[in-house]
C-alpha cells in the first residue's frame, strides 16, 4: 500500500523539512559547540547506514517532506558523502537537497557533491581574521574555508549562504565587516544567536549577541529594510540592503523564537528523531529500522512523534533544561 498523509502536529504545523545528521564527528572544535577535547563520539556501528538513511528519507518524502538538509557534526567527514547525496537525490527529481558544512572539504568535494545532485550549500564562517578563526574553531584552517567557499561558487551553487554565530568577546565587532564582505562576494549572510546547545554547557545570556544589537550595528553602517519572505518556515528574519542588491538574515532563536512556524524535524546520526532542537525526548528509529519494521510502521511511528512536537522551546523559561546532547550530535 503506498504511503500517504502529512506530518502534522497538535498546533497545526506541517513538517516539510528533514535535517539529517550524517555524523557527530568534526574536524573543527568551535568554542560555542564543543569542548577542545574529550568529545564522546558515537560508536560507528550506531550510525545509520546510507541504506537506512535513504529508506527513512523515502518515507518522509511520501509524507510531505519537500527538503532535506545534511548536517552534523561535519557532514563532509562522513566517508563517501557524495554517494549518499546521489542516493537521496534519486528518491525524487527536483528535491531540495542541501548541506550545512564548515567548508573545509568543499575545495575537494564541491563538484562531486553537485554532480551527485546536491542543490544548495550553507557554509559556516564566524570571522574574517585568521587568528580569531583559530581562537573560535581551535584549528588554523581559515584559508581552507575561504577556498571551500570559492570552490562551491565555481561549482555553480547559488545561493551560497554563510552562517556566522556571534559571541560576545569573540566576534561581535565583526557584524559589519562580515556583512560587507559577504555582500561583496555575493554570499548571503545569516547571523545566528548563540543557543544553549553546546556540549560543555558553557552557554550564557551575557555572551549571546541578541538580534536587536546585530540589527542596530548593521543598520548604522548599512541601512536595511525587511525583505519579502519566500519560505514562511525559514528561521531567518531577512533584510534587504536599501542601497542596492543583497540580503542579510538573522536567526534569533533565543530572543525572537520562531517556533510557531517551525516545519522541521531532525534525525540524529544514531537514528533518533528530535521534533525540536531543544527537546529532551528522542524517538528511536534506529531500532525500528533495524528491527524489521515496515515502511507503514515507520510512517506511523513518525506521524505519532510529530503529533507530539513541542509547541515551542523553553529557553526563556526559568524551568529550561539544556539537552544533554549538543548541536553537533543533534544535527544543527
Ligand atoms: N559542522 C557544520 C557547520 O559548522 O556548518 C554543520 C553542523 S553545525 C552544528 C550547524 C550550524 O550550527 C553551524 O552554522 C554552526 O555555526 C551552528 N552552531 C553550532 N553550535 C551552535 C550553538 N550552540 N548555537 C548556535 N549555533 C550553533
Ligand atoms: Fe564542528 Fe560545526 Fe560544531 Fe564547528 S559548529 S565544531 S564545525 S559541528
């Protein structure tokens, strides 16, 4: 029997966006994400195989998902990533299939990813200064990210989005330089508020640079106006530069939550579904996938999990408890 139906929750939100973490491992150690040492990596046998990932994605597509983003950890450190991209792209012609990456491997991999069917690329870069990059990412690899961005552009990916997490005391003074640089290069910049999802639980509100401050800094140097919203489920508030082309976005998950429009679910590298980044509960799909469940049964379990999707996160509530697993394990 063919699978039908949509993934809807008690608030009437419909899931359209699946984020798949293909590995929890990474070749950087960004201070807002991971400790310098001692990360508890998942054992390899717990990672979903490409076949398991593709099967799960197929069920999601049959239930109304229209976009898949590969993330991690650092997705490009998973061996044979272009092979997985090809397997997913083959599921549905025209599928919106994207990746969020730190860019280190894009110089070597952009063409293979494009040829395999990847449609969009987001690259994370928090500073334009090599010394600061070393401080933030704890690796001296700034130039590889720049080379990766250029390779992605040469490979024809458009738009290329750049994600920058701001932390007070590290890079809040780079709001305007990053914006000018991205605009000049033709990249679409997204500033991201630091979220309480770091593995070492060092997050603090004092270190977070709020959207209000980001927009004030931007507005002083580069007058902005709200841009037309194409995708109401997208987390970024988008702005246009008043003096010409280009856009910039702010993802203000903490100070301006957008839970009411959230249309995403996340599959962790070890096959757990999370219906909110900040959820304390995970639904074990690896067990179902490895335990002989049919596609119908997996669809039923998924519909039940989505039905219970959290109405909103509690980061601004005194009762908030940070999830034990951080962003890199969940799939940012
Ligand atoms: N390694 C890839 C990368 O860095 O792009 C993909 C995974 S990373 C977890 C996805 C995005 O989440 C990146 O843009 C990263 O900067 C961001 N991120 C990581 N930890 C964060 C945190 N605690 N708060 C806000 N954003 C975070
Ligand atoms: Fe790695 Fe991305 Fe986390 Fe940085 S943000 S440590 S690149 S997973």
